[in-house]
C-alpha cells in the first residue's frame, strides 16, 4: 500500500503549491548525495542526528519544524542507518491538523514501528479519530497505517471502525477500496478479527457500481471463502452474475479496460471464486456461467498482436479453462479446451507453455478419460527438458497426473532417465512421484523391486526417509517380494552403494536373510561381510540399524556367531552413547546360557498396519500452505476421487495400491518390538501423519434459516398455505407477492418484489435455505435485478420438485441496501399438501381402502381445540380449510353429516401415495378430532400438523 494519498513528493515539493519547500531537508539530502565516501556520509548524518536530538530536547517546535526533522530522520532510516530516537515526536505528528504534517507522522509510524512496538498503543486513539473523521484523506492515512503496521491488538481495537468505513453509504469509493484491502490484510494475519456477522454485508458490496470497490471486496471475499465456504456461499451467485454482466453485457467503466479487455483482474478473481464451490444445480446460474465462459472462449479465438492485450486475454482464458474443468458439465466447452491446451503446451512463449501444462494437470485430475492428454505425451515428456525450471516442474506434475496402468511403465522409465540430469531443486519431488507411481501401478513384483532400488541408487541424498521406509513396509507385508528383494539388495550392498540402500539392506537381510542363505553368493558369512564392510562409512543412525540386523543374525545364523560377537564387543566401547548401549544389550543377549530370550526378542517383525501412505502426505503438504488454496491436488482422478467431499484444504487421500497387505497369522508381534533398536526403527517406519489441520472457524448464524424468521412472517404464510397467489410479506419499504402453480410433483413459485419507498434498493439479493434438500429439490430459474428503482418491481422464479415426503418448508432470505443493509427471512408456503390432487371415491371404495391401510403406523390422529375462545367455528370455515389443503370432500360417506370425509393423492418423484381423511368437528365444545391414513407412514403426521395449526386459529384467522 502507498503511504500517502494525493500531494507531491515527501522529500521534495510540498503537496500544496503555496507552502514553502523544506529547504533544510533538501539541503541535507544534497549533502548526503554529494558525500564521496561512507565516512563522510556517516559524519554528516551523525552531525544532523545530534542537531535533531538537541532540537527535540529544547522543545518549542512548531508543526512545520517537527515535520522537517522527522523527515530527516526518515531519510536517514531509509538509507539504512539506525534511528533510535524521535519516535514519540513522529507519533505526535499524527494528531496534527495539517494534512502534510499528519502525512509525515503516519509515514514515520509505518516505518519506525512494528506491530509489537511499545509506542503503538499510543496511536490507536489518534487513528480511530481519523477513521471517524469526515475527511476522506485522513481516513485513507489511518487505513494505510492499520494495514501496514496493525497487529492483533490494533486490529481488534479498530477493525469495527474499518468495517464501518467499508459499508457506510457516505464513504467515497476510494475509501471503501482501502477499507476492504485493510480488512484483507488484517484477516490474513489474524482471521478472528473479521467478525462472522459481517458476512452478508461484505458480500453485498460485490454488487457495488464502482469497479474498484467490487475488485477490492472480491479479493477480501476470496480469502474469507477459503476458510468458511458455507458462511460466504451467497458470494457464488454474486460472482456468476457480475461475471456475466462484465463479459457478456460489457458493464465495465471505461477506466477499467486494459487493452480492450474489460477489467481482467476482477474477471480472474470471479472465475477463481466460482471454483471454490461445487457445480451449481440451479439452471439459471449454470446458464449465466456458461454464457460468460463461451464469450471468453470466443474472444480468445483471435490472437491479438498487442502483447499486453494478449497477456490479459490469456490470464482470463486460462482461469476460464480451469473453471470449465472444475464444473465438468459443459461437454462442448471441454472439447474446445482439450484442443486448445494441446496448442498451448507447444507454444513458443514460456508463460503460455507453463499455463497450458498447469491447466492440463487440472484436466487430468478431473477428466473421466486421459486419452485426450495422452495424445500429447511426447510434448509433455519434452517439457522436462525445457529451459525454464517452472515449466519443467509443471511438466513433472502433469506426467505424474496423467499416469494410468497403460502408460505407467513408460512414464516411470522417462522420469528415471530424466532424474540423472534433473535440477537438484526438484529431485526430491521427482523421487517421491516415481516411488508413488511405481507402487501404484506395479503389476509385477520384480518390476516394483527393481525400479524402487534403482531409484534409490540413482537419487542418493535426494531420497527422503518416507521413500525407503515405504519400500520396507511393502516388502515386509508381501511374502512374494521378500526373497527377490533380499537377493537384489544384497547385490547393491556388495557394490559401492548409497547409505540409504545400506539401511534397506540391513533391515531386509536381518528379517529375510535366512530365506536366501542357501543361494549361491548369499551365504550367512557373505551377508555379514557385505553389511559389516559398510559400518565405518555410515552415519550413527545407520550403524544402529546394522547392529540390530546383526543381533537377528545371531538368532538366524549360529555358525557366524563369533564374528557377530566381535562386532558387539568393538562397539561396546564406542564414544556414541546410543551405539554403545545397543552393542552392550545385544552382547548380553547373545551370550546368555540359553537362546530362549534371544529367539523371543528376535522374532520376525509383524506386518505393518494398513495406513495412508506417507509418500502422498509428503507430496501434497506443499500445496496446503499457499495463500490461495486449490480445489484439487496434483494426481489423477483417484486422488480427487469424490467431488461431493468438497474442501479447499484437501486432506491427503490414501494410495490405491496393486499390492495387498494381508496379516499373516503365523506371525505375532513378539518382544522384538521392545528392543532398543528395533522399536526405534519400527516407529520410524510407521509412516508420518502429515495431515494439515484447518483453522477451526466459528460458523456464523445462517440468516436464511428458519431460526431467524422476521417478525410478522406468519401473516402471509398462513394466507398462502390455502391460496395459489397473494402477498407473502409487506412493510413500508417492500412488498413481496407470490404466485404459485403445482402440477404433480412439480411446483413453480414466482416472486414479485416491489420497492414501495422513494429511494432505490441496491444489491438486492435472495438466498434460499432448504432444510429438506434430499426430499425437496430446488432449481432457481431466474434472479431478481440487483437494483430496484422507487416504485419499481423485479421478479424471480424458483422450481420445487417433491422427490419424496418432506416435513420442513424452505425459507428465503431477502436482503437489500437502502441506506443500510435491510434483511428479511420468510418461510415459504411450500408444504406437502401443495403436491396433492383431490380424489373422488364412493363410500364403498373409501371404507375398503380405509381398512386396507389399517391403523398405526400409517395412521395419525389428533384432538385439539381453538386457541382463542373468541374465534368462531362453523361448517363453512371447516370445509374451506379442508378444500384449501387440497382434499376432495366426499359428501354422504360418513353417517354423521357434520363429519367431513376426504381423499387425495400425493405426488412425488418416487411415487404416488393415497391419503384418506376423517374430520370430526364439535361445534359445542369447539374441539376437533382429525384422523388421517396414508399408504406412506411419514405422510399423516405432517398433514395433521399443518391442518391443526390452521384450524386452531379459527375463522377470523383465515383472512
């Protein structure tokens, strides 16, 4: 952030033409620039510091003088010299009335002080005063100081004032921009500073007519969404709507076009924000996104000659490609991008190649088939030799992601070939990926062992502990690997090999050396000599593993016991305390009168328990700490297996392996686990738990839920329970009309929002909360206008499909800006009876079906009376309610003429349900008895509850 707003240079001309320049400052700067040696510069600075210190001691300085001397201190500080006084005078300048003096004070605070500085608490009240000031320039200076210096204490004290500036209708656009960016800076440092209750108001500013404000707020919302998707889900519709208006409708201020591209910065941010949520189910929102994406694709067909325009266009295009891949629903667009990406990865421009490879990696993570990507396999392999290391890294990611059983061996061979000449910076990552692919796609046990040992031999120091430990885990858990692995590792150990191979050899030969003891060249003494030859050149930790292997040899090969005891005796005098302790313990075990304890301690290690591969954890952890979290991990579709389990901070997925890991019943964990060396090694090999903990953010209340219904919501709701159209809600500012139509299991609701005030409504937003989402499917067919003029009207259509029996009606949140943010939460009259059609039955059919359905659990009965004894109760009222609940009244069926009998059919996607009613009103006691039977046991209680609430209100409540 810039430290000043408006005005001229701090060390040259003043920000006001009629104010004299600080000649002393200009002269001092000239003296320093003319100093030919450092000693002369230091001498001049020391002289000036002494002068300034004396001036501050004497006191009596006016504002101009304080400003001049603080400017000199600032210049000295900027040059790199230590300034240990004058901070308090700089802080005092913040309270100055003149802008030029206040500006220097704020600049000094941002440079001299840090968030833990002891003087910082002195400026909080001055900053708050400037935040509350009606002078926009003072507001901006205060915001800059908070953003650049503000720590947790300052943020908690002033964040509410910053938020007030952001949402205030009186704030100028450039103040809102800075307030949004200040909140973003504070949030990134201390997330708890942004309060949960601000979510709805912040989201509403994404509709701000000023593009700069919308851009800044979108940046803030992007950061907030990454930590709490549910709380900021309202931003999705805002982003889709604004993107369409910018791209398709060209709603962009002239000053925000960048080489004919309308505000590419906000386009990129909006498209990325849309990737933080699952693909929308609402057809209208999908249509908005599709139109915008198609327009972006069409605009990029022609390559502009202007480099800047091309860069801006490509930035938007590649982000749009990522969104198409994320949505994975637009097949036409998917075909287009597959073709384009092939051209991009072969481009002459480094940036285009990099972005093309990255987008193709994303495609590999999501695509159902990798065939379109495999067509470019030769080009992708060639990218490993690109002159730019970023392109090489991205090519490596793509090769890793595009692997499947058909090309795995070829890709692994290419990666091994490239490993020998690869940059040191990416070798460890390459080793991890080769190890994972080898394990994942190995169909031949010998191929797995050959590649794994060859990889470790080639990579040497770039092999992380997880890699060689994983090899041991798999060999231990798969009997068919053990003999082949032991033979091969022995050959490596006999040659000049890396220390990592010695560790593997020590463990595997200690466990499985007896399986190859009868093989030529693999006798016990040859195994011992091969391992012992590596003792002197290895690190202490490797020697410890070798000693543990030798104590196993004592148990397995008694014929070489003298040589083994000699090693233990030699290391019992080691200066390394760990090695000395091991050697002494192993020597004591090996020289006991009987071998019973030795056999128990050296029993074969049990199989390792099945667990998430530490290789994947190690590979994916690097993406978890980025400021902009991705919605996918590098890897194929199995690594991004379930899109429903959507999370920005991805937990590490388990590795799907070709190898099974059965627990062998002939092995039991013996006391070997308790020995010093073996216990350490087994815990080392247990794998690392490197899952990243996400910040536990307290969830904000869902203002669209039934828990936050607005006062007087029942009036319109009760009225429309029995009617197809009417007024759902009205007050002095807004009227919400509703027209409904139901056909079978489908229901259509058309809302009419009328602005009854004399002021326009801005950022008009509706948010649906469906508590019965599994049984009641919703589809938004249109969105209301974001702005409603005085006496103007806008409308919205929402479809509801009853998939099965549901109990809870949905609610809708209506919010808009009319000076301040106004909000209403209303329950919608979408109830189960709306999906019923009256039926006609004869008396015979009625009683036949009544008996067929039977009693509980398909029957519900309720006895209740009027809630208000002043209300009346008559037959006309009762029949009107029953018909309003869409029952077909069957006259003459019940012997008692005052009783009402009814029949209806409930329509759902999963089937139709017959329902029968018997209502017995007692007009003398003002009591009702309702009995309902239905072919589905869930239906009667729901229908009775609604009818009870309506009938209990009495005839006066029916208006």
